[in-house]
């Protein structure tokens, strides 16, 4: 049977031109739905509701994609907001932390993307750099200004990792983040690094956990890159277990 994969959604408010009406839409990136479908799963967007429904939502699903988006509220990792912090969405943070908790408790397959890897690290007690450009100038440019279908920097994948079974040792990835993992949570294993030493992938895979997360955006690269597409076929396979 095809596994059902939930994609965390967000809310967008659009004002109708010439009318004083605004509409609120639930949405997720279409690329995720397209790739889950191509990989043999059934995609579904999870509307941003409240914590009370997270457990029942996850019960219906086989897998979960934690998608990209706003910065995570620094109070969730015991820091005060610094000046270069981006837009926040505390309601989304709380809902996604509940979804993640439920997905872990119910042994569902998880794939975190960009904000997703950061949320996972915060959930397990790690912290984030609030703004990479405020750090030493030796850091690479991690928020590229070119098309995200083009790779931007290298990452080196750790040889003994699960990720290394899917991807070659060194790959080129796109990069569209201004935050990153600072202190890595103890439960997680870092499995890929950029040349400036930032964590670009983590995993937590044992008999009770099936979690993989990356800092780049494979959903944009995967359309033209069979290697990146493997992250989605892998999620679908893990969701069947
Ligand atoms: Mn990067």
C-alpha cells in the first residue's frame, strides 16, 4: 500500500485587489507533493491547527515532512532574540513540535528540511545560530542569491552514516538559510558538513526512530537531480516500515 506522507503547512493571507477582503489559505510547497507522489507515496498538506489534533493527525500518517519557513523562536532554545533574527511564527513552532513529538512516539518516518532540521535540533535540546552573517567572515554564503535549482556549496557526508548509503561522499547542494545548528542535540548524529564546518544533515535511526534531516532544499534540486530524489524515495520506503 502507498504510504500517506504529511507535509507541514503554513497560512498565507492574501488581500483581494479592489476589495477590502482578505483570504487565509493553508498551503505547502507543491514540490514536496510532486516528489512524494513521484516517489510512490500519497502526499497531504497538514494545515496549521493547534496542538490538540497533532496526535490524531499523526495516527493517520505513515511519514512526516517538516518543511522550511520562518525562524524558530529563540526562547524555545533558551536564548533572547538577537538583532538579525528573521520573522517568527510561534504558533507554527508549537504545532510542529507537537507533530514531531507524536511522530517520534508513534514511530513514524520523518524527513526534516531546512527549518525542519533546526526544529528537530531544538526539540531534542540543541541550539541555533540566530544569524550566520553576524558570525566571523570566514563563513560561507549560505543564503544564495541565485536560482535554488542550482547547487551553491559542497557538503561532505560522513562515511558511516545512513545518509552515505543514499548519497556520494561529497555533493553540491543549494543553500537558503541564515540560521543553522549551533550546539547539536545529544540524541542526533551529524552526518554532513559544509566546508566551513556547519552541520548540514542529521540523523536518528534505530529500531525506534526513523529520522533524517538536511539543511538544504532537496525539494528544489530533486527535479533535475536523481541523487537528491533519493531522499524522497527513501522517505517513502521508511514510511512503509
Ligand atoms: Mn548551507
